[in-house]
C-alpha cells in the first residue's frame, strides 16, 4: 500500500509539470508510449471525464510495458467488470456534500480512492466529475464478518501482533499538489485541477483550505461543462 500511495503522489507531481493541450490540436488515434507515471495520470484524468475510449489504450500500453503495474490493472478492471461485483455489500444512500468527489468517497467508504470510476458506474454516471453536491448516490458497504463462536487461541508468548499502520499525512506533498491544482485552475483546466486537489486532500484529509479550493474547482468545472 505504501508503494501504491507513493505512485499516486508521483503521478500528481508529474501532472503539475504537464502543459495544457491547445484547443483544436489533432488527437492521435493511439497515444504514443508514455512514462508509467505520466500514463497513469493521463488515464485517471480521462476516466474522471468519462473519456473511456481514450483511457483504455493508455492503460493497455502501461500493462504491456509492465504486466505487474497494480494501479493500471486496477483502473483497467473498472472499465469492463460489473461494478456490483467490484463493490459488493449492501448499498446505503449518501448525499454528496460540497467539495466531495467520488475519489474522496471511495477512499473514505471503500478504502481505496482508485475505485472512483467503479463507484460512478455503480450509480449510473458516465463520468465521475458529473457528480455534484446534492446528488444522492448509493455506496455499498461491505458486510461485517460474522463473529466466531469459538474462543480464539491466545498468541504464543514470543509472538507479537503488529497492528497495520495507518497511512500518514503528508502536508508538504499536499501543499505542492494544492499549488499545482490552483495553477491548473488559473490556466482554465478545471478537470486537471480537480484531479490534483483530490490527491492533495487525500494526502492531508480535513484540510479546510484544500476543501474550499476543491469545492471552487468543482463549481467552475460544472459551469464549463454546461
């Protein structure tokens, strides 16, 4: 999981250094080979916008280069697999709040922000960015494991149970991602800004400044998409 978190952080930093694609420029039918981090960032942006036909060849190229790329494989799986299979459990209604995104909700309730596209498909949205504050969505909650009736055996005297460490906050990385997101917003690229600000909030949950910026980016993106 630490390696996965590091990969997502590097993808976000790579995004901040990328220039916008000029309007009217021709789009290649098959994207040129890209570095793994750049390709992952591009695929996440395209999936957020619902441009699956463009995201699929990017992910396929990443998996061809490295079949063990867990992030690319997880993203590719969401394009075709039944979302109810990917997200088992009894769904519960949830009203999307200001500044909240499917990536944030997937991380909070499903334990993995990369499941943002599966959650969108689960609720009938073609693009995760179409979800706006006030929308009522269904979020499946995994059933709690049944309690064992038999008493568990006590651990051996020499064995020590190690609790899994929670992902640590990284305010410094969050600040860099936030700055990059605001830069993209000022350039007129709200979709890229949203992706960066989502990752900034994931690196520093509960940061009020990032939440405000994210809410503003969502409003701007919604007004542009109309």
